[in-house]
């Protein structure tokens, strides 16, 4: 099991306290019965948002530094894109903390669910993405459907998605029978371009550290059935 960072541990514990992270039995959109569920929409208080956006910003900054040193990582980008609706406060908070804590200045944008037919019109709000390099923020990824949808929105607005950062990678097999992360990396330009804050293995490490044997057993069984074995 992995050694958790301070911000990973805080995010797991804040998530549980807010009722966003639950262990039990949950039916996913895919029809799978999952032993855990993370509803990022419930991360809706100042302290929790601080923890999450700090984790996003730290993950992004570390990945940018890795790329500069020649390791796989994120390339330079101009705009953070937070898909509506949950991604809107995440993108705003992360842009703020990238500036304040890491001296990385980028814009942020988000979409409307319905196009506006007056004023400036369109579905995009915030910093213009046309001709810009865009990093997509996503919360929980199983098959990568939301990231693909966000990429389409950005492309239609004239931007180029150069990477994505996830709150939680469920580490399950994607559409093509391999890691969803690998599939998305192929779409955005290469290895290291989809860093994550948490993985399913991190949740399992936390359960092990806290002696939650029942929940851990259920997670291990799910992993054996659906997990990416080389992850």
C-alpha cells in the first residue's frame, strides 16, 4: 500500500466528514456495484474547498516541475477549465491558489449547461479559450466520459486541451480494455498529462492504516474484478 501525503489524507478525511466519500454498496452508471462512492458535489464548505483546491494546485505544480526536468508531466497551459457545475468552484479556487501559493498565473473558464442567447452568448464563461492551451479539472473518473465531453466543449470554443487533472482515479479498465488514464493521455498528448490527487489504491491504504478490515476486503474484491492490474 502507498504512503499517503498530508493533503491526500486530509482530502479523504474531509470527504468522509462531509458525506462525500462513503463506503458501502453503490450502483454506478456503468451498472457495476461499487464498494465506495465519492460525490464531489458535497465538498461545499470553506475548509473542504481549501483542502481540495490546495491539493489540485499542488498536484498541478508538481507535474509542471516534473515535465521541466524531463520526466512525464503537464506542459505549460493558459486556462483551467471546470466543467459545469461541480467544476466551477474547483477551477476558480485552484486558479487562486496556483497564483497565491505557487506563483503560477492562469485564467479559468467554465461552461453553461444551456447556451445563452443574449449578451455575449454561447456556452463558455470566464477567460477566453480560443487559441489557448487548456487544462481540464475533473472530479471522479471511471471511464473518462466527462473529460471527453469537456474536451469537445473546449475544442468547439477554439481551445486546445493539453492535459487534465483528476481528484480521484478509480483505476478501472476503460473503454478499450486498458487504463482510462492511458486512454485520456493518448487524447491529450502523452504520458504524464493526467495527474491525479487520489487513486483507489490510496483509499485502500487509508482503510488499512485505520483498521477498517471489512471495507478494505470489499475494495480488494472489487479491485480484483475491475481494477487495472498494472496500476
